[in-house]
C-alpha cells in the first residue's frame, strides 16, 4: 500500500495537461475532499455546473471548477470510497488516462483506504422521466443497471453492477466511445483533442475501431454505466437501494437525482 499516488495526462475535451494527486486523508473518517490551488471543498459541497459530454463540478463561490470528473468518481463509487481521501488537481480538467476508470481504480485501490457506506438512500419506489431518459428507483436490492438503446446489432444494450467492489473491476475498463458521424462536430467545437487511440472506441457503420485491446459488445453499455455511477457519486451514491436507467446521460442524470432528492425519493444521510 502507498500513501500517495500521482497521475498525469491531457484532458479529454480541453486537451490541456493536468496532474492529479490522490492521498490518504489525515484521518480515515475525514470526508473526501477536492483541492485546486488554495481552495478546498468536500465532494458533498460540489455541484454539477456543466454536463455536455462530461460532468463539470464547482464549489460554492466557484473557487473550485474541474471538468470531466465522472471516471474518477466512478472509481470511488465502485470501490466504496466515501471517506479518507484527498484529491488535489493541478489543471481545469481531469486527465483522460485510459479513457475509462481502470487506471483511477488501480490508483485508488493502491492507497488501501477502507470502504464506507454511501450517504444516498432510496426511500421509496418511483420512476422519473427526463426527456428521452428514464430512471427507476427501488428500495429493494443493491446495484445500478443501464440500458443503452441502440439499433446496432453489434452492440449489447444492457449492463449492470451488483454493488460489490469486485464486480466494479469488470466495469472499470470500459472506454469512452463515440460514433464516427460525431467526429466532425467534436473537432469543430474543439472537443476530444489529444486523445490516444487506445483510450477511445469509435463506432462506424462498417467497423468498430479499437486500439490497444479487443472491443467487447457490451463495452459502450458498461461505459454508460460507469458514467452513471460517477454522476451518482457526486450526491453521495450510488444509493442504498437500486437504480435502473434507460438512455442515461450526464444532464439527464443530474436532473433526475435533483428531482428525486426534492421529492423525497432519495435522501442524503
């Protein structure tokens, strides 16, 4: 085990270099905190202030603002790390690394921080619709599942996480993906620059382009699940109970969780 690990790389969208230091907190019971410059905030104090193809979080007063946090947050969610961690960010966007949560997961696991329960709880069964997305919350069971709706027969639309840290290791390697017809728009908007071929899967009509390691049919669905877990973590989740999402997206997830909190479907302990 180690007390500190440093990861560096370029952001997925901005392409700028960033350095992230993960370290054990002074006390095991300390809440997870995010440091940027001389500003410090607990994860529970952060809000989602941007959600176009990624989640950007900010602290009260905007003293901290960091983009593309969902892969790190997914690793923390999957390993059950809700206390005992200090995250220091040099930059304005977290590095893309492997395009998934595998590197984040291995780095966090190397610290040997004991897991702790989430503060988010499903209090009653309900289903919420946000645009084309739907979210079903149930008090029974434990876990999160997604349906990635697609008419592409090469892709498996469903993925699920049981709630166990060991099961998350199967989800963590699922890479960021995109469709070939989106590449021109992304380039025009200056997004997804400086991305290594090994970190992303491109789905084209005649082929699925994947470098570094083989593509699996459920990888896009697992990545959607990974993103959902990361977004739920911002609110103290994934919750005690179960969540089923159909066509989840960053903006829809944040709206659904805020509505569920407002309606008492979810509560934070």
